[in-house]
C-alpha cells in the first residue's frame, strides 16, 4: 500500500466527503456508519485485513468532521435566523394592554420562520 494514499489522500477525501454527506444526511452517526460500511467493503475487496485499523480511524475522522460540520451549520443558521427574523419573544406592555380584549393566537409575536421562537 502506498503511504501517501493511507496518510494523506484518504483522510482528506474522508473529510471532504463527510462534510458533503453531513449536509445531505444531517446525522453524524449515519455519516460515520456509511463511511464505515464503505471502508469495510474496500478493506476486504482491495486491501488486506490490516486496512481494518485504517477503516476504523477513517470512520472516527468522518464522525468528528460531521459533528463539527453540524455545530458550525447550526451556529450559522441560528445567527442568520436571529438577524433576519426580528422575533420579539416578550410581549410589549402597550401591545398587551391594547390586545387585552381580543384573543391573540400569536401570543409571543414571532414570525413563522424563526427557530428561536418555536
């Protein structure tokens, strides 16, 4: 086996493809499972049994990459929602007194796309 393939090409490809798979599947455990299945098939089809150690290491790399991608994606989405949405989570006193006689279905004045208000 080529050392550059094992220590450079496959880990970089795993990281890039794990980011893409996380964006599609949205589940780090599923991403890791898919990568483990692929590397398990490759281990027995193209390499020998010693590649199983690399398959486990690459699976851990895929899982960690998917988790980091999920954290970054959630952080970006939450910040974008907060800036664009303009949700008001507390009811204004003057609005509450003006609406005292009417029934308000949207009691916390949230827009429908805001994740913070759900």
